[in-house]
């Protein structure tokens, strides 16, 4: 009987995993504080509410709850689209924007509400592109 090296199998399987989020990058000639203010304004315009932020690091997380999303699962409640934005100066003297777009499906189970990350939806990717276009000038 031949034995299979299980640690090698686990390493192989873990290297096949991808990520669910999408990253959009933009560069702006505005100073970092102005670009950060633009991010806050544009996210409100796009319908995203603030969930977390750090004005010192110029980090901002906006969230949009999509109650129109549907899944064929009785436990499904709604979808969350989240934009995680970091504004920082770059080496060229410009301002860099890194926008991470994420989507989560929320289910109601025995423990309560449970967020399961899924591939970023087209809606959140479009919002990230719109934010990059508006604030990356």
C-alpha cells in the first residue's frame, strides 16, 4: 500500500485558492487630504455609508446594502458591497488611491446573521471605477 504525502496535498490545495475582491488603483495630482475628502464625498454620492475610517492613515470603508439582490436560498437576506479605500502619497509626488471592492452575502442561520464573502459583483466594481475616475484626477 502506497502512502500519499498529505502535507504536500495541503500545500498544493492552498496555493490554488484565489481571492474574491477586486483592486482598483488610481493616481491623483491633488494632495492626499483633498483626495481623501473627495473619497468621502463620492462614496456618499454613490450611496455608500461610512463603516470604518482613520483620518490619520487616510483610510475609509464605505458599505452599500443591496436589498434587491436575490439568491435561491431561504436563509439569504441581502448583499453587502464594500469599498475599502486607502489614500497615500506616492514616490512621484502624486497621491495614490487603492480601492478594494468586496461583496458579501448575508444569511440568517441558527447563530444569527452570517456574512459570507463572494466574488466582487459588477455593481461594486463599477462603483470602484467611478470612485477612481472622480477622485483620481
